[in-house]
């Protein structure tokens, strides 16, 4: 089923909420913001799950890359700062996406003026 205009608006609002609050976002807080019961929002999110989860993951990865390139923070601190609770999972996802470890990515891009993604 193709989402209707209302569902698209809810999805876009949800994505915006995740982008702005990716580190502390909760379903309960989003329900209050959207004035929707949790079961209704849960069903809508499930319909667009790949889009929403992909955006949340991408936002965290983008922030992690920014921190890796612009700071000297340890990788473990960066992982925590972008909201990943499991460092191993972050490393696995990062390696799948960029084909290098976070540390290798940082070393490669330290020598460049522009980041290579």
C-alpha cells in the first residue's frame, strides 16, 4: 500500500524529529508532539520503517564522520556521542557502508582537505 499524504506528512515529521533529536529521541515524546496514540504512530512507522531507520542511521553516521574528521575524540567517544550503544554494531555498520574501519577512515581522511565517502 502506498502511503497517503497524511502518512507522508507524519513520516516527514518523524524524520525531522529524528534528525533534530537522534541522540535522545523516544516514541513517547514523538506521540505527544504529533498528538497521536502510540499504537497508531507505531503502525505508521512500521509501514515506513526502512525509510525512517535508514535516515536515523545515516544521520548518526554523518555526525560520526564529522566528528572523526574535525576532532581528536577517541572513536569510542564518538560512537557514544552519536547515540550508538553497541560499539561492535557501529563498527560493523560503518565497515559495511565505507569498506574500512572507523580508525582507517579517520587516517585516510586526515591527510586530505576534503572527506572521501
